[in-house]
């Protein structure tokens, strides 16, 4: 009986379109944010799910002279594309707001872009009341924009599923994996692969900035790009390649922008056909 109930929850939580449509490979620019609405997305929040009574996700008419998506960060969850995608060049332009919330009130401002997201919304918890989906995350956090995080989730049978990816990575002073194009390849089944210049003395504190950080200072816009080419994922921050993985176990899925305790504005979410990225 329990498995039947979990299956029904899983089935009802997956939009019919996501199950019926194959992943789209862009052959021209797709503006996921049209400057007016969130029509290409659906909201998901812990506990309230598709209801957003606190207006965590809205469109503001003007921030620095242009419309933007505002994600308040007050509740954990995300904006997920209604459609799955593959083989694309994703461009996201974001900047931090001033608000932080709850357990992350005094912590580094945190968000992220999940790619190749799969299964039911909320499947990062076994009861499907989690904030996110099994996926590969391009991290957005002060001092760590460009890290990879492998995000596990659960299927309808209660099995925990973890993406895998191979990367050239060394270890820093604290033993954390760090992208290094000259290092040997290693397969990762969990955890994080830090971008190549992440400060070894990084602290989870509000306003943290490392010595080599590529992201723009707080209050300025940062351009995050994710190039998903087959089983290869490449992350660029402000035009510079900062991380790369190959042989990812998943090569398509939905895209989700996180709400994770910090106010963030997003003025651009575009998918373009793939071009060759610059190497570090």
C-alpha cells in the first residue's frame, strides 16, 4: 500500500507535458524569460508546492532599468521549466538583492541553477516534499559561483538516484575536489566539484568574496553560462570557463532556478544553440 501511495504522489506531481514531450534541442534562441511573465516556468516550494502565497516568485517591472524575475528566497524551492531540454547553451544573468532569510540570514547568499532535472518536483525528499529535483547543479553562492553539485533524488519506488559525472579535479588544502584541467580524470557520484579558483579559506558568511572570484561584486550583474553538449557540461562565469565535467549520467531534463534563503534577481534566461566554449 505504501508503494502505491508513493507512486500516486509521484505520478500526480509530474506534469503531463513533461512526461509526454521529448527534450527540446534549441535550433534558435529560446527566451525562457520574456520580460513579462513566468509562463515558461512552474513554481515549487516546500510544503505549499505549486501555491506561492508569499509571492516568492514574481516579475518586477524594473531593476537597473529592465524587467527581471525576483526570487525572494524566503521559502526553499525553485522555478522549473515546464519543458525538458538538451544540447543547449544556457545564459543566466543575475544579481543579489538585499534580503536573506532564516537559517541563512547571516550566511553567504545562496541559489543555483539545476540542469538535467528529472522526475517529480520535490523529489530530493523521499516524500516528494523536498525543495528540488534530482539534477546536476551549477552553483550560485557568494565565493562559489561555478561549482558543480550532484543532487540526488528519489523515484516512485523510494530508490535514491544519484547522477554521476567525470571531471579533471585535484584536491585543495582541505581535501576538497577542485576543477583542474591538468589533473587526471575522476568519477564523482556525489558531492561537489569546486570551480578552479574557489578560495581555500571560503567561509559561509554573508558577503564573502574570495581572492580569485570571477563573479561580479554584490549589487552588480553576473553572467552564468552552462553549455550542455551531450554528456559534457561546461560552466562559464562572466565569460571565463571555471568548471567542466564529462560523461554525465544524465544528458537532458528540466532547468530549475533555486530559492534558497537569499533574494536574487534574474534578468535573462536564454537557451541558444551550442557553440564551442573558450577553455581556461
